[in-house]
């Protein structure tokens, strides 16, 4: 078989659709040859809600907000490390003072529809908390505002 006919055969297979594989569990990542990116969506758990976008994530806690300022890239075992911010909220009136936004480190692991997430402030290494989130859960938060 010539190279030209081999290419034509591959193109024909792709055009007709590759034979389907048996049912497999849902995959929660977008895969590329080099990495796996967490699929956008809502993740929730006790006292935390995270909305994952294609390029970042927004977090909301009972009394804080946070960001992950980059795509969440998982390694082969579902682990990730990402940087962002963590801003505590306080109840009561606020003055219009611009404070520095604390930088945070987000370390997590995704297995199926469950994520374990550890949030640590970069300055001083203070641990904000360890959270367990589930894909698709949209928790009710008790805001301290």
C-alpha cells in the first residue's frame, strides 16, 4: 500500500467516525498530549464554592473570596498546584481602603468527581484550610457580610 493510499484510508476512517469504545467512566479533564486541564464547572463543599473557568477559577467561602489565576492543570495522578489570591471578608461597614490582596497557593488532587484542596497563604505559610469539593455541587454559603 502506498503512502498516499494509507493517508486516504486514515482520512476516510476519521471522516466516518472512529469506532466507539465500550462505555467508560466520565472524564473530568480536557486532555492534550502534554497535560490535562480541569473541565470548567462548579465544584462545592462545606463552606466553599469554586467555579472553574477555562483559564482560571473563582472561589467563594463563607467569609472570604479567592482566585486561581491560571488554568488548573492536572498531572497523571490528578494533582495540581496553582497560584492565586485569597481575600478575607469582614462583617460590618467597610472603608474604601485598598489593601494588598494576599497571594495564595492552591494544592489539590482530583479523583473522579471529588477534589481535595489545600489553600495556603504565601506570606507566612498560614494554612487557610483543607476542603473536600464535589463536581456539580453548588453549596449554600453563610456569608459574614
